[in-house]
């Protein structure tokens, strides 16, 4: 018999309903996400309401010219200004600083970071929360490259990627292999950006993180390991963005390689 399938183990994994008094803040960095924002907000609200969780969404928009901010204002009218908080910036200042900016406005005791382009489906958030509660974890991160969660969670399904061509899959796999070999971070998906943090833990790590852009996510995990924070992984399926264009370019790829070397020599 699988010891993880016993009734006691399943109960520890959060299979049964228990009162959750925590509040979850979602930081959504946006740039030209006018079409995606209503979808992701609706899905997030649905998940939180179905699981009776306290929540808020902090939209950090970098002066999108497509009307993203106007959409966010309308969404606040629908869901409430206490649920949808638009906190814009003056220009396109990068992903890492968007999280830093958004963190200033979070009132929850846990923070979820994710993409606004529907690449990350909110349906995985309850699994993140169950794993965190079952093992009192500091961080739970989504992974595209595992078939089971760590620690074990009964209803986790294999992760994967949909909508990428072979070249992009190889680049992503190669990037994670390079980082895993050089940095030994203890997680399988360093370049992912779908995570749950304890608020104090995120505040601590983010004050030490020096990278910006896409290297930011990798450095956060490397520093978490160095600081002895506990990290769990939940398999997720990543779906390429529905509307708009990817913001990952050659400069980000080069920056990532430089970032790996910088972390190897400094952390």
C-alpha cells in the first residue's frame, strides 16, 4: 500500500475542508493585457469564492497604451475596489520591480505571483494552498517539469507546456538544466513565475534580490534555498498566452545566462 494514500496522510495533505482564515494577495504585472485581464480576474475570483478564501488582486500596469488600466478600473467597479487594486507605474520598468512595487500594496498574509496572460491557470492555486498548509511551507512554486508534487500531494497531475514549438521548449529546458547544474537550487523549474509566498518571506528575499527582468525569478529561488526557507513544488500545465505577443526576446536569454553566472559567483 502506498503510505501517502492512507486516510491519515490524505488528511494531512489538506484533502478535507478546514477553515482557512488567511488572506491571499495576487500580484499581476501587466503590459498590454486589455484582453487577458478580464479573463484572469474572473477565473481568480471564481477560485477564491468557491473555496471561501479572502483575496485581493493588485494590478501593476506599466503604462500600457492598449487601455489595460481602463479595464482594471472597470473590473474594480464589478468586484469591488477592495478586491481589484490598480497600482500603475509611469513606464515599462521590468518584471522584478513590478513585484516590488505591488508588494507595497498587499494586505494578505500570503502573496501569489503569476502572469496575467492566462499562461498560469488559477485552478492550481488550491493545490498550492493545500500543500503549503499540509507541510507549513514558506514557498510553493509551480513546475512544468515534474509529474508529482514535492512533498507528495494526492491530486497533483503531471506538469507540462502547451503552445510552444520545439525550439522554445529546448531553450526553456536548457535554461533550467544550466541553472540546476551550476546553482543546485533544489527545484525543477527555476524560470517559472507562478508561486505562493508567505508575505514576510517574500519581503525578506525580495530585499536581497539584485536581478531584474526574467532572471529575477531564478534568483528568488536560489536565495530562498540559501536562506533555508522551505519550498514545495506543484506540477502545473503552462499554456502559451492567448492574446498579445510574448515579451521574451534575445536580450532576456542573454541576460539569463549572465544571471546564472552572477548568482554562481555571489550567492
